[in-house]
């Protein structure tokens, strides 16, 4: 018999759409956050050199010291924050880091507060540790910025964590420093801990990025190599733990993860040495793609209501089109050959929206725009979807 926990885990719709879209050769993929850039050459070369050197054995669960030192140096370089490398645990992707953090903090029935919209998998992580989910609604009119008073109203005596994401998936919103500092205060007042997903740091366009570690040591930070360095399949991330949680996180990692791949950790050191100019050029390219897609959504007569500040996603309101967002996503895929993600994947507040990713190249985005242009010309917006 399947466990209740297993039954309650919902599908990740973006991956379901990807699976369907992959059955066709003509589809343009705007449904998943898969960078179309290659990893830096030095990263690939380092991985190969490490493999040839025989670095295929286990490492310490918390990761190789050289990589943890390199990650700590990044916080000093980018934010002026000193992080003890002993607080850093290297993980096989950032998602296992979230599992470790929640497992260390949440007992059955404890509350975890997250935004709505939110990354699709967050609720399933909370359910996996038998936590209770509370949400704070966000609005496009506010640029999807959270109201601190709404977070304060959502916490109670059972709240153990505030789960935040900046730059955010699926909205592209970036938390400003004052808001992040205030949310740290909300967590502290509730005797809860912030868990902040910073995986899209380095991909902000119109806003200054702040790590939560600028405001407190008593927070978990998730980050990794997938987005900035186009290393999604390499499965390499890290978790920065509050000092009081270092030992328990290490014990959980020893039991649940064993370790991240040895030679991939060496490649991570090389990634962190990537010249800033290369990362700046990638960010500028994403900004150009964002602007292209933002203009197109407006031309389609769909309501955006904000401009994404980071990551590589936007949410488009399709409530003026006939049918619900699931049906419209199906229409885009079947009739236009453009794969997008239904917003319900990201929470009730996104149910009338589609998430579009601009992680693919500009030429493909332009073709997708042309296809959707032609499709929408045939749609009777006053009648049922065909």
C-alpha cells in the first residue's frame, strides 16, 4: 500500500509538460528552466582531469574542503559576508539541501510559511517531512513582493520556518534588503528560522541582490551551480547552516546523501573561478530575452502587470482567454508547438496564469512568439476554447 506521504505528493507539471513536448520534434520549450548556455570550458576540463586522476571515491559528507572554502570566499567577494566553511555542506543539487534543512527544523505538524506563488516543489518538500503549509498571497500589482505584515500574520506558535526564494521562481521577483531584513525579524519573533533559496543569485537585472546572511547567521541558505553556470545535470549545490544546526545537518547528510560526486566537486571550484565578465554577458543576454517576451505578452493582450527582476521566468495572466490555464497550455502545445507551464503548479494565486521561461535562445523565443501570435488570431476570446 502506498504511504499517505507518497499519495500526497503532487506531480511537477513542468516536467509532465516536458515529457509530452519531447514526443514532438517541432516544439519550442518555454516550460522548463534549463539554461541553453554550456558550462564554462574550464569546468568541463577540470571534471575530466579529476576523473582521470581517479577522483571517483567518496568524500566527506559535508564536501571537499577546497570547495567549501571556495564557496565561503564567494560570500565574502559578492556580499562582504564572512561564512565559516564549516557551516557549508555540499549537496548533490540544491533540492537535497532543502530536504536537509526541513528535516533538521520541522517535526510532524509544525508550520512552514511560504509565498503563493511559490516554486512548485516546495509544498511537496514540506509534506515529505510531515509539516503544515501556510501561504502568504502575492500580487502582480505589487511586483510579487511580499508584505511583511502578511508574513507576520501567517506565523503562529507552531511555525518553525519561513521558506523564501529570491530571485523567485516562477515570478522573477527579487527581495530588497529592507524586506529581507524585516522577514528575518518576523522569523526571529516567532522563534522560527528563515530558509532562503538563492539559487538564481547572479541572474538579477533591475534590482540589487542581497543574501539573507547579510542580516543574520541564524538562517539556512540554499544555492548551487545549476543556474549561473548552466550545470543542471551535474547535480551540485550547497547549504549554509546556522551555527547551531551544523552538526545535525552533517549527520543528516551522512545518512541521506552520503556525498556529492567527488570529481564534480572539483569542477565546482573551477566554476566559482569563472571570470565575472562571462557571467555578466550571460545576465545581459537573459535581460534581452526577458524584454523580448515581456513585449510579446503585452502584444498578445495578456496582462503581465509587472516586470520580472531576475531569474528567467514570467507569469502571464490568461484569464481573459477562453478556458482555464491548463486548457490554454494544452492549446499552445498542441496547436502552436510551444510548451509552457500551467500556473496552478505554483499555487492557487497563479491558477489563472502561465509560466513562460526565457532560458532558451532568442531565435527560438521569436519563433514561439510568432506561433502564438498566429494562434491567438484564431481564438474567439468570447467563446469556449476550441
